[in-house]
């Protein structure tokens, strides 16, 4: 699911929840080559991951093809459609002639009666677009939009094999499903004109339309692969939390004042499609990272651990029991520095090292005779420490340097190197707490055994 589709789904969901309406899901699977079981499952999985629960059972468009064909036949009977026997070559020539005449395609079969037996020959059915005037829609985002009818071609609504095309199927399904509002990307704006004519032809009431601005890359160009992740699945795999993605997508083209972070309840209360901007919205990974970092800081530690372990397993980077336990213990202490879930293993790497850990050159250089003697005395203090909490360990370290009559800089860097091997880590008390007594003292003992 492309992030543009995800934002459309989010805005429909927010509007439905804001107004007390229903959020309907339709799988538009008339393109059988692309509509594989796996592709459809991605839609379900993405909506579930984003927390966008839909109401009722999903509707599969392909299963409604008979209904679409019935409406096409009714349009024929009403004079709003006609059969067309143009060959592909004739069609290209007709398009060129139409362009030269200053209007969209009109088939020569539009007002021609078929000969005997021709209805049994392969042909398409086209919608009979009015030649003159204009079709006007009131768009919730863009205001009044007028389409000169001469610019709207006579669309194929049934292919030669009898399968319905997109605009016919969507129009029929929206009507039959009782859809009152359609919120979708601006690339569908011209379709709104075509579909409005079909509603008119059938004597149906058209839904209200709202066409969302494009999502652009940080350089202002249309979002593409060169801008990075483009789908919900890719964002999940990169370690973004669903609540962060949902919050950030809501800000792409819509907002509530200067609020950058808001709960889903607030978004539902505030959202109105009329507040969506017309201008393209830039997808900025720096801003997404800031939003994600906020939600990581606020997230339950066990949930962060479970999600990170699942992501690593999917990447065939599963952790062993020892490393996993180190990650679990370190997450509460390092998560404030994480932008994504995939940052957590790196930030927690100090707790995932197996003994004996490699000491960096600076740490080895600090192992003087006096330093080793002082480290041994600290080791004994730690071995007798009952309160193995960050606060208790911080008090022990402060009392130790006072007792030794030295500044913390004379023991802190050495202890940090011995415990972490030079890897990034939180403050020393938190590092000791994350490692726990046995592992922390074991690392100190390893360093002491190396001597001066």
C-alpha cells in the first residue's frame, strides 16, 4: 500500500469517525493480473497495522461484474451508451482526428446503426459523453471544478470480453454501497467528471468528492523511489511505529494549527475534509523521524522489545537468548536516543556483548597500576551492593569517588570502557543496571585479570 493510498484511507477513516459515519472497504480487483491474493492481503495488513478498522465486510469489485454489465445495458437502453466496432488502428486514427478538431475521442459508431449480426461480433461499449456544455462538481478540497464536456472522451465501459472498466464499476459500486463521500488523490479528479455524468445518466445522486493533493518528495517533486520508502510495508520494515506513521500522514495536507503531535482521538475530533490544503504536501523523513522518536519515547518497553525482535527476525538477524536479554534490559535506558526501532539494537549493543569483551585502545591505556587497584576496590563495593537500581548505583559511585578523594574523571572513563568496550552507552549507573550484577562484575573481573 503506497503512502498516498494510506493517507487517503486515513482521511476517509477520520472523516467517517468524525461524522459518525461508516468507513467502507472495497477491493478494486478488476485487474486480475495485479489482484493476486498476496497483493490483496497487503491491503488488509496495512490497514490493520495503521489501526484503520473498516465497518462491515469488504466488497470485492470483480464479484460484482454482472451488476456492472446490467447497468451498462441500461445505459445502452437509455441512449447514454453505444456499441463500437473500431479496430485498434481505427481508434488511434479517431483519437488523432479528435485532437485536430479540438475535442476528445468520439467514435464514428456513436450515431451509426450496426448492420445485421454485428452485435455478435467483438465490440466495446462506450459511454456517450455530451458534446457541448460542461460538467461541474463541488469538490470539498478544490471548490467548484468545471470540466468542458468536449474534453471528456467517450469512455469504454465494457471491454470486448464483456468485462467492466474502472469508471463504470466504481460508479455502480459507490451507488449500491450508499457511499456519500469519496476522498481520494487528485489524480482521480478528472474521473469525478466522468463518474458524475454516469450518475446523471442513471438518475442517481452523486457522492460528495474531495481530491487530496499529491504527496511530494523533500525536493518538491512527485514522490518516487529515489525519495526513499514509499509504502506502508517499507515504513514498517524501517522501524517506524504505526501510531507515528498515522500521526505524520495526517499532517500531509491537513493540520490543526501548529499541533505536530496529537492523539487519534484528537485527530478524529478535529478532522474535516474541508480543511485539507490544495497544495502538494512534502514527505519529510526528518520530520517523520522526530514524530517517531516521540512515540518511541512514550511506548511501552516490552512492546518496543517485541516489535524490534520481530523486525530483526524478518531480516534474518534474529538475536540469541543472551543478546535478546541484553536488548530487553537496555531498551528503557536507551530508547530516548532512538529515531526508529532499528536504532535500538545499536544503542543497546553494549549490553549485548559477550565476555570477554574487546577493550578499545583508550581503555587499555588507562589500566595503570593505580587505576587497577582503584578498580578492584570499586569491584568489591559493587559486589556488596544490595540496591542494584540506577539510583542506588549512582549513589554508590558518588560515595566511592568521595571516599577515594578523586574526581569522577579518574575512574569514570575507565569503568565505562571496561563495561562497554568503547561502545555507546547511557550513564554509568544505568549501564551497570542494564548489565546486572553478575555481568557487570564479570566484565570488571575480565579487565582486572589482564593486569597492567
